[in-house]
């Protein structure tokens, strides 16, 4: 045993355990954050499953034969085994793009199953010639890019598989089409598209998460370092604009964080391309051809969203660190911002903000750090108003925080403000050190 | 000509602590004025108010006729403040630190270069100025900071414990530099110190403050005669006891 190790370790543990900043930042925050995250994910799974089995399905019967009637009856009977599908029936409808959209709007649903002409004929033929197959055509609307988006499409696969099990293996197959931005894309599986979009759109939340965490750490420690290294006092007596100090800190943090983000993105895209290289070629989808790549305007809006969000996080970090006496305290303080960064970034991988209940939607919109993730999905779907609203909201939030930060830097509070943890009182009227 | 510093009935309250309690004194242009007092007497608070870092709760402070509350920006152009516990940027070399600091005051590049060269001479750090300041000893760092404060030839240099952490040789060197700057460049110096010998040899006038109030003021010789003491240390002890 190392001589003195036990004694020294005890001292270290005492110091750490008695520091309320560490206790809050490292123990209490994760204990609260992860259960909340778990609750949200659980809710997302539950909602997706409920939606899938309770979904409304339009069945367009263009065959009107014996087997098509049997197939519809079979689907309707599934309520007994847990599928609570509401079935709307239409006969003899030619499914053009306009008609598909009209039907979807009429029944307020997102999926259509078409039984094409010749369906009954093919099913009958299958029993003599097993190579002949009947097929149904599935039209699914691509709404968002959450992990559970593909659940509804997979329900159709489940229906077909159950039908095949009952009547004959491989008698029935499906052809899928996806309704993207009001246009039907034949041969495109909605589950595959949302899966691919998902894998691409995970990059944004994770990048935002890392970027914001880097940036707030840099901003917070840079102010605390001035205090810890005793350079702040001298700096504040120089003939310079105090706001220049604030802007200098924010700008340098943005630049360093941006360089970090570029390095991170390069590494991440390499990782992603390595993963994509392993996917069989037949499954490759061209997102650009499907119109699922942001436009130049979309990219501009996304960049702007990211910029204002960064600025708000940095200003918040600078303000919080102004209350810290040293780097360790500053790091503990900014860890209180992390749940607000973590929560939307991770939750929005699993959830689509558009399908959330109103109250939860409000919570996510109110957190400024949700907006880059929301925007990254919205620009793909061409929903620019959501992004513009986000930019306006985050800019307003940033202005308020920046105003508070500039007030703090303009007065003696930058030197004297301290956060007192006994009862979490903010104590301003106290000199930075105990010499009078 | 206006006074270098004119503090009148200055009060500063931090929560329940009354750090300054009606402090008044004046510093004439071209003199070296020392503030002495026990720990917690209010010396640093007074210097911070004059340096525009803190605002007085009550009373007025003027620096060369400029009010510290109304004209803080103007005052910062003519003062140079050396805090008691000051540091330099760890990842800048001594030379880079001086260059960074001088850019806020110098009118042009030539003046900036001349100031930095002068600071290099004052500091006596020689080749070590090329090293990062994180490699400096406490004494070397202090010499760099004193040089920074004086290279600007401010109208008023506010030096909180200018020789703290310096050995006898370097403390002597710094005191000589301060005297030279006052003599040759007309700089006014307001300093605080715990070193009575330093105050006695350096200051034209001293103010003894205790519990945020001025309790005695005068030239070192006058004070010694008035309190019938052989040195300022005895005066200090006597005055603090009486107060």
C-alpha cells in the first residue's frame, strides 16, 4: 500500500463530497435527467406502438373479387388479436397522386393499401402455379424522421405475413410507395427512407450536443480563468470597452468550438460512410433524388439556427461563470446547462416534435437548444416556417441573455458577484477576495 | 492644476461589511502617496474605487478632476493599476503579454515598441521574456507586472503592494524605478504597502487608515515626530491601538 494514500484519498473524498457544486452537477443532475429521458423514450415507444396498431387504414379495392373480399375480412378480423385498425373501404378508384392526397385528407390518415386488379386471379393461380404471386400496393406518408417512423409501415408487412401463414406461403407480397412532400414515389419503402433519413439526421443532434458542450466549457473557463489567474482586475482597468471583453470571449469560444465541430464532423462522417459502405447496394436510396436533402436556403436557415443557439449557450455560460471564483466552480455551474442540451438532442432522435402532445411540444420549443435539432429535420421536409420561428425565438432569448451579460460586464458585479450555495442565494455585494 | 486624487467621505458597503466608512484624503500631482493600515482596513477597496473597479456606496472620488462614477472611461486612459494579487496570461510569453497590454494605450506602433522595450528594461527579465509566463517564479511575474504598470507612464500609477513577493535586491530595484518615473516622467504614485521601511523611504506622504477611516496623515518624518516614535512601524502600532 502506498504510504499516506488512504489519508490523502479520504481528504479528497471529503472535499469533493462537501462541494455542493459537484454534488449537484455530477450526482443530482444525472439522477434527474436520465429518468426524465427514460420517461420520454418510454412514452415515444408507447405512442408509436399505439399509433401503429390503432392506425386508420384506407383499403382501396380495385379488384372487387372473392379473394380481395377475403383479404379485407381477414384484416377486419385482426381486431380480435390486438390490431385495432380502423378500416375505410373504397372501391374502384384510380390512385393518381391527386387522388391519393385527396383520400388521405378525407380520412385524416397516413396510409393506403391498394388491392389492384387481378389480385383474386393471381391468388387463385398461385395454388396451381406457385411462381405466380398476388400483391398489394402500400402508400405511406413520410412525416418525420424519428426512430419509430417506420413502425406503421412494418404493420403492413405483419398483415401480409399473417395472411400468407393462414392461406399459403408466399402467396402475397407488397409493393411500396412513399408520399413525400405531396408526391408519390413508387418503389420507395417509407420504412427504408425514414431509416436512412434517421441515420443521417442523428448526425445533427449529436454534433449539436458535442458542439454546445465544447463551446460552453470554453466560454465558462475562459472567464473563470481570468479570475483564477488574477488577470481580470487588470483587464477591467484598461481603456477598453467592457463589451469588447464579452464579445472577445464569445467570439473566440465560437471559433475554437467551430474548429472542434469541423474535426468532429469529419470524423463522424467518415464513421457514417464506413457504416453505409456495409449496406447492400440494392437498399441504397438516393435522398437527393427524392427531394430529401435540404436546399441552399434550408442550409442557410440551419446555419443561422445553429449560430444563434451557440450564441445563446455561450452567453448563458459566460453569465454563469461570472459567478464562479475559479475554473472548477465554473465547470460545475455550466453543467447545469447540460440537461437542457442533452434532453432535446437525445429525445428528438426518438421523437418527432410534430407528433408530440401540445404541452410536451411547448416544452421542447421553449428550450432554445432544441431548435437546431428541430430545424435539421424541418429543412429536410421543407418546413421553413418552423425553422424561421425557431430563429426568431432563439434570437429573442439570446438578446435577453446578452443584455444581462452586458449589464454584468458593465458594472462591478463582474468582479464581486458570487453564487452562494447555502440556500442557493445569489450574493452580489461581496468583494472578489477577502481583502478590504 | 487639479489634484491627482480627491477622495471625499467615501463609503463602501459589502452586504453587512462597511469596508470604507467616510474615508477622505487627497493626493497631489507628482507625489508618492502611501496608504498603510492593518489587514481589512480598506486599503484595497479604496484603491479599487480609484481604479474604477468598484463604485462607492456614498461620497465622491475624483482623479485629476474626473469623477470615478461619471468618467470611468476617461480615467482608465490616464491610470495604471497593479493589483496586489495580479497574474499574467499563462500561455503568453512575457514579451507577448507586454505587447498585448501596450496596445490599449499606445498611439502608434513606434510608441508601442518603445514602451515594450522600456518595460523589458524595467523588468530586468532579459531573455526570459521570450518564455511563457507560466514558467516564471512569483518574483519574475511581479517584476513583469510592475514593468507593465509603469511602461505606460500613466498620470497616476495605483500600485497595491508593488514589491510583494520580491526579494530585497529586486524590491530595491523596483523602488528606485518608481522614484525615477516620478522624477523624470511626472508620474503620480498612489500605493499601499505593509512594508513600513518601504513606505518611509519611498513616500512623500502617507495615510494611516483603520476600519475604513483615515486616522493619521502626513510626511513620514512629521508622523514620527507627532507620535514621538523612531520609525513608522511604531507609529502604525500606536495609531492602530489608539483607534
